[in-house]
């Protein structure tokens, strides 16, 4: 995986270029139909976000936020929606059926690991994915679940971003039924995307619950302070 400095310097000029492309597309959007707009957005924006995005596994948030902003702007352009008129998650997930950047990275890692398990990937990637049944000196319960060994790493900022760590970690988080060798490629793609959508929705629900609890607690504190001021010392 690329280091942080290289990602920072490589993302800046590319991001500026994609922003300028989006601005040019907005200027000529009235002269384009919906299909043509989707074609240009896919050619210049979504393909750029999807290209080799597995290297962003475990990257700092400011890097994935840059890609997410470009994806959000592309979604608003296709749907002719202002970013303040509708929730971006509704545009991306419900209308366009696009995964967010973090989910796209997990999707790409899971696909790469699947090809490694089937021994259809380059040798240097296959060597990073070792089944527990092959690595264990004694038989373990996880050996029957088609799980992979996750090597130990020292630095949490760089070590966890290596494919030998990130790939098996994503693979081991998938349901056991999806890791079966008998699952077809089409079923794997569809089920994996459904799982990632459900994972994102669960995170949104939990985030909304936490925000609601904070608001409720803040209002309770305000009411207590108001009652104290009215009653006096």
C-alpha cells in the first residue's frame, strides 16, 4: 500500500482536475441528456474513484473524504439536485445504488481476496492470503470456515494498511456462507454489495441514535439549569 506522503501529493492535483471537470460538465449540462451526463460522469469521475482504490484501505480520513466529495458532487450532477436539497446518502445509495468510498474499498479488497483464494491472482498477492487450515500447526475450528490468517503488525498506521492485513481482515468479516468456494461469481458480487449497503445503513442508524441521545441530554441539562435559576439559591 502507498505511504501517506505519496497519497497526499498524488491526490491533490487529481482532485483539482476532477473538480474542474465537474464544473465544465455543469456548464454544458443543459445541452446533454441524462444518459450522456451519466456517461461523462462515469468516464471522468466514478472510474477515477474506483481505479485502484484498494490502496486506500486504512488511509487517513482526509484522503477518503476527498474521493467522497467528488462522488457526492457527481451524484448531484447526475440527479440535477443541489447538495442541500436532499440527503447525499439518499442520492448515492437509494437512487443511484452507489457504494460510499469506504464500502467501495472493502468491496474491492473482498474481490481481490476471492481471486487469491481461488489461485487466480498474481503470485505475490496469493502469498498474502493463507488459509487457516494451511497455516495452523494443529486443527482449528476456523479452518472449516474458509478463514484466512491475519499476520501481526507493529505500526497501526501503516501495518494495517498492507494487503496481507487488510485483505484477510475484510474476508474474515464476511458471512461464512459467502466464503464458500461453491458460491458463483455473480452471487458473490450481488450478496457482497447487499451486505455493504446493510452495513452502511446500520452505521447511519447508530449515528442518528447517538446524535438523538446527545440532543436529549443537552435539553435535559438546559431544563435543569432553567429550574435552578427560577427557584434561586
